[in-house]
C-alpha cells in the first residue's frame, strides 16, 4: 500500500473475489489513482500528518477559527507567542472549530493577533467506511476494463444475441460519493 492509498490490492481482490495474481499491477494502479481522486474530491488529507503549523489572523468579532484538517490528535496554540491552555484559554469543538474562551464564556480572538496553531491532524488508520467505499469504486473501475470483464454498472441490454448494451458512465458510485461527503471539507 502506497502512502495515501485508502485501501490495498489484497483487500480489493478479496472484496471482488479475485484469486489470481495476473491483474495485481492494474488493481494496484487503480488503488492509487482512485485514492488520489477521492482525496481530491474530499479536498483534504486523510492520513495523519505530523506537526503542521498554520498562522491565523482573526478579524474583529471572530470567536472561532476553522482548522483545515481533522481530526486533531495533538494541538499547541499560541497567541502573539504566548502559549494558550486547552479548556482554559480555548476549546476545540466539532473536531475543527477552535474557540477562544474566558472562563465558561466564548470571547473573541484578539483582532489582528498572530495565532499559531501547530497540530497533528488526520486519521492514524483509514476509517472502515472510507476503505469500503474505495474498494467499491476500485471494483467498479476494474470491471469497466476488458480485463475485469463483467461490466459492473450495466444500465440496459437488448437481447442475449444482440450487441446493444448500455453502461452507467464512469463516475462516483452513490455509496462512494455519500461516504466521501461525510469526510469532505466544506468552507
């Protein structure tokens, strides 16, 4: 499994009931290309990244900062080089909203201050639903090739002796798209 792949060739083969190794190279290429396409659609990294620093400059009246990636495994926040304390000076809510607090009350971030957020972000392991969605999409892509043969996604066929057969255009499968929407970054 290459870094960034959402599943493996072995899992795809098991899922698609493929026992031979003749198509391993093609399936491996599909694993990587579908994983890249899914990450692009979701507009985010899924794998955990180590200590990324981002700088924020709050505007007047801004009480929440929106983190680019989630979930957050670790977090260090400074305001104009002064370290802030989690649950005393700020809170992380809904996996990606950083609120400035004073006691039990939300307060605004200092307008124009330099807020440094250093965090480890992403999933340590790929979520099971995302792995399954990737396997489904890869199976679909594989079966659209002459090698895959059975043409998953047949929309219509004429007679058993005719050559007329219609196929669903290659796009995201409904299940894959629904799962990706749950992980997609929305601004």
